[in-house]
C-alpha cells in the first residue's frame, strides 16, 4: 500500500488530453514539492516534472503538472503512442522522514 | 554527459550479503545528494535510502533499517549500498539516482542492477 495514491490505469486515444492524479496528505504533498517520473517499458524512470509544475529541458510542453492542497496531477495533452508508459508521482514525507512514491499509473494509448 | 552506472547485482541466498556500487561521471559528484530506489519485478518504485553530500546524513526506508548501509566516496565519484541479511522481498532492480527528494531538474537515474534473493 503506497503512501501516495494513484489510479492504477488510465487510457486515451491519440490527440486526447489525459490527466493522472496523485493523492497524499499534509505530511507529504501538502507541504512538499511533487515530482513526476515516466517509465517507458523496459527502461529506467525519467524525470518528467519537478517542483510541482516545472519541466526539465527536453520534456515537451504537452506535459504539465499542478498541485492543490494534498493532491497533484499530471496532464498530457495531444496524446501520442510514445506516451504509453508508467507514471509515478513522488515527494518527501515528513512523518516518515523518507521519500515516497505513488503506486504508479499505467497509461495506455488506444 | 551525465552518467551513473550501477553494478554488483546478482543472485544471493536468503540471509546473504551483497554490495552494490554506483559509479558516476559528467558532473561533480560531491555536490549532490544521492539516492537508491528499487523496483520489485512487476511492481512500483520504492525509495530505499539517501545520503547527503559529505556522507554525514543518511536516511532509510523502515524495511531496510539495520540491514542496509548507504555510503559514498567522493574521491572515487562512487555511491554504495551494503545489503546484509537479505530477504526474498529485497529482490528488485536497484537504481542509483543523482539528487535527493528535492533534486530539482538535477534528478538523473541509472539503468539499474538486478538483485535476486533466492535459494
């Protein structure tokens, strides 16, 4: 059972907009920055969004992040087949004194 | 080019020990917190431990406290994870990552090394 809650799966068709949510609490998302990682099949996770809504260089602006209270979301617009991957949210938890991840959301592009 | 490369994974019996290493290049290793994250087969990501720039502060997930030790050698640009009293549930791909929990846009992960704990 992950400290951060994500819906296990999501799907969309090419060109659609999809939003993936991450739910936490006051000891983690409520007081800390949220990160999003993308893991393509068979590869290592890659940073997608840092500090709630910042994109590293090289990440398309189709990807955007936001945070409100104790939840965060990752939006992907103009969905492409290459976006099919697992997406994880992450942050620090002050109660656990450790980094915590969501259980991951598997995105399928239909 | 930034690189972090894990090594030392393999098959070990329950109760055994293994030492993972993570070599780095392309950045000033001593300027960054470093982190180990693992992923059991078919499962999600789990943070294991992190260490600050000079090695004076270390944090661990509860399930490995007292069994795993994270360390670093800044002169050798290397990060380590000593794993003792290994259990079947420690079976996972172990990733070395540049940065702590708030790594900004400096987060960078290696390709991982597989640890299998089985008799």
